[in-house]
């Protein structure tokens, strides 16, 4: 029972089961629909649902795909039941028999979730206990910083980036040594992996690399291949070499599979994604069939012409041209401004006017930029005008290191077996317990098959560790025990200030940072404390119960009404989203395309930028990034750039991005934007406000 809404290319992609299949899915071409329909088609063709595996890159994408599949199976079940009933209403029994196959579900998950599942089951083969811990990026960075005894976080990030790059290539320390790498960085990698082993922990990159390593064993490889009857991979252009190797090992010889991706939307080279995986796929699977989805269901014809013109300048693996049967749409605009301040003011006022004219919601608008630091001026202007917005791609408040430090202590109060929380809490603030002591403790805990916290009190540790480190560890553990007991009875409002005092956290910040930075970071801690205390005023509960829900705190930053707030986002964070009206700001050479490392650059590491071939490879990926930004727009698209921009207190002349002309637009923009001054913009705002007040009686648009 195929969905009649499929076009010819989509239908071919869904029904092709004879051999390996690569679906080149252009922006807005319905790739999620194709993957969902293919899972249904596979089940209709006799594949067991539990042996169908779909892998994507984010939990959000996996949840969306699972929901779509659930909705489609529910609709199909109703349709089959309707057909199975005769005129007298009696059921034929066919619906029950056919519908029963949908009671079991395909596995839809991320690469990392699949790697985790595999390692939980098979990790003993490489020395991991089933309940090993997972170090997130920040935990791993802190461990590397501790090993180098260097307070320079930027240097630690550089080293962590290099180790991550090796892991994404699937390289162990031994493989890196064969490549003739920097001996000092190699030695750090070896120490880092030894520490992870001692802590019975893995980092995110190891979830893939070690899972692939486990499958080198022929028996385990055969077992996992038997569990996967058909494999689908979404966002194939985002895969790195280690993920490709894992994918290949999960596939039995001669097995058919489908990967879906778009080489024109490959924008994560700085974090290991490799277009070489397209070439490897064609070489490793000579019978590969390539199907292109080129009909776009999202954007107007004008937007697609600009997008096609832009991406035409890039070399092509699989040439394609997006097309649509939608209307021409609104003319594209390019606006020039005197400086970044005029840009922020003018763009916000234009959005106010645009929304007023169309009587639409703020959720229809998105403002996209290359780097997080560009958001600051726009945020100020949006707040000044009272415009609701949601920020994506920046650092979450609850991801700040000082909040994570406090959360590690709180997590340990309710779960003493949380090894990553223990490692962070016992070393922050410093209390004389170093890497060597923790390594010894980690090995001891592994031998005794218990958590590091529990291992502190097992007899025999003193002979390995020494009296002083053991005394420090036991003092820390007793502090945790004391607060854990009280947390079962007392509220956060009462206990948190006392815990922070015992931690001596404010002094810790003052030792690490200059006075102003330390005060700012301490204020974040006080804000967190105040927020949790406010919850006690609304509903009093013991701190231990409150901690159970603190993991959901990050959701607070997404509590805005998605339909009622404008999206402020980096282009990277906007991938996969779409909006009626899109403004791309900062379209200037050196910014978009970004050329070379920049101190405040967030979405691409300076290490990645410095290793790209004389800027050429970087421009190619930056063009793909611009292409992604352009194809987020449904109805209208505006580009904006400034003639001057402040950098390190100097006003530097800017030139328009080469991408503007590649899209067939005039970088000088229209006459009004070209000559508009700050005072003229204010006059326009005053006139607009008069119109808004006049229209107030009819209610907000």
C-alpha cells in the first residue's frame, strides 16, 4: 500500500531492493519521507521489522523518523481494517494478521546509540564492564587539561581536537605511531586512552571506534550482521571514516542497503565528515545504484535558481539541479549597510515591517549567521524592540563549565556509581588528588567490579595508593555521604549555599580566572542556585528528588513558543530546518566564507581551518554552508553585509561575499539600503510605530 504522494524518483528509491543503493537527496526533496516509506515497503516485502535498522545523526532526527513511521503504520492499519470489513461490518481477519507485523518496530537510532548498544553487550571482549561510563566532550577536555598540567583551555582544545580526528579515522595510538605523528601528542593520546581504561570509561568517538574494533572478531561480526536484515543510513554526507568502517562491518557480504545523503550539503568536514566516503562506497560496492531526488518541495523558483547558481561553482561528485513546481516567489534582496550596528538595526526594523505587512507570526522568520559572536548585536536589538526569539547553535547556559561542575556534585549525591560525575567532582575544585591517584583508583575499581566511589572504602587500596591520597579521597567521600543523607530530607534552597561553601567554589574560580571573568562565572552559579530555589517556592521537595529532574533543565532554553518566536541561529545549527522567511547576515569575505582561524569562531575549530589546502578546500565547504543557508528559505530570502566591521577595536573595511554574485545578486543592494544612515533608520522606525499603534485596536498580527 504505497503512499500516492511519492514522485517517480522517490518511488524508485523506495522500491529498489536488489543491490546497494545511494539516494542523492537534494535539499527539500523529501528524504525523510523516502526513508520512512522504504521501511514500510521492506516490511511489506517480508523483512522482519526488528531486523530493519535506520541510522541517523541526531536524537531529534531519530525521534522524528520514528514518529513518522508510527503515524504511517497507524494510518495503514486503519485503512486495512476498513477494507477487511464487509458490508455487514464483519471482520475478515486479514487486518489482524497483516497488522500484527507492525507490533514489532525497526531500530531507529544514531550511530553513537548503536555503538553504545553494541559495546554494552560486547565490551567485555575489549576489557569494558557492562556499566562503563561515557565522558562527554567537556569531561574529556578536562582530563586532557589535567594531563598536560596546562591551564590554557585553548591549547587543551587543540590537543583534544587532534585526538578526536585520529579516532574519527579509526586510528588507535598504535596506528597513529605508524603514521609518524608528533611524539608529544602521541604520548598524550596513549596516556589519555590508558586513563579511560583505568576509569572504565569511553568518550563519544570511542563509541564508534571501539564498536568497530569489536566487530573485527569474525564470530561477533557474524552475530551482529545476522541482527541487521536491511540497513538504512541517513545524512550519509556527514559520516566520518570510523562510521563508514562500522557500517561496512555491520553489512554481510552481498547484502543490499540504502544510504541517503547530499554531497552539496556536506558542512561538517571540520569535525571529521568526509566526502571520500561517497567515493569509497562506489569502489567497495561496484553494483551500487544511484538515484537522484531533484524535485524540491520547499522553496520558490527564485530561491532555487540562486541556490543552483551558487553551488554550480563547486566540483561535483553527483551533478544535480533542484527544481520545483512552486511559483516564482518574492524577489531576493541584498542589503548593504555602513557597519554591523547599522546592519542589526536595519534588519530588525525591516523584519518588523515585513511581519506587519503580512500579518504573520514571528516563528516564520529566521536570522542565520556564520559564527556565534554575530548574534550579540541582533539579540540586543531584538530585546530592545520586544521581539521574542530563540537562540540556536550557541552555548547552552546549562553547558557552561561552572554549571556542569556543580551538577557533577549533585549527580553524585543521588548516584555514587556515576563515575564521570565522580571524576569531575573529586577534581573540581582541586584537592590534591591528581591523575595518577585517580588512575590507580580506576584500576582498583575495575578489578573489584565496582564504582570508583565504592572502591575508596575497600580494604587493600592503601597499599597501592598511599596514605595521604587515600585520606583525601575518603574525606571527599564522607562529605558526599553527609550531603547525600541530608539531600533526602532538605530542600535545594537550604542545602545548595552550604554545598557551594564546602566546595569553596568561588575561591576556585578566582584562582582560575581574572577578577571580572571569575565574578561573571560565579554569577552564573548564583543564577542557577536562584532558579532551583524558585522551584522550591513553587513546589517544595527534597534536593535528592529535585536533582532527578535537573537533567531536563536544558529544555528550559527551548521553552519558547516555536510559532511565536524568531529563530536566531548559526547556519550549522539550522541544517534540517526550514522557514518561510530567511535573512542571512554578515555575507562578507572572511566571515562568509570564513577564511582562516578566528578567535571567536565557534562552529569550526581553528585547527581544522589551518589544515585545509591553501584555503581552497575551505571555500568549497563554505560554499556548501551558504547553500544550506539559502535552501532553508521557503518564500523570501534576504542577504545582508556591512561595509565596515569592528575587529579588536578597529573598524576594518569589508568586501561583499563572492557568494552574492554567484547567486546572481547585486552586492550593492537597493538604493535605499545603500544610502540609509542610522538616523534615517530611526525615522523609518518612528513611522512604523505610528502605523503599529494605529493598528493596535485590531490586535497583534
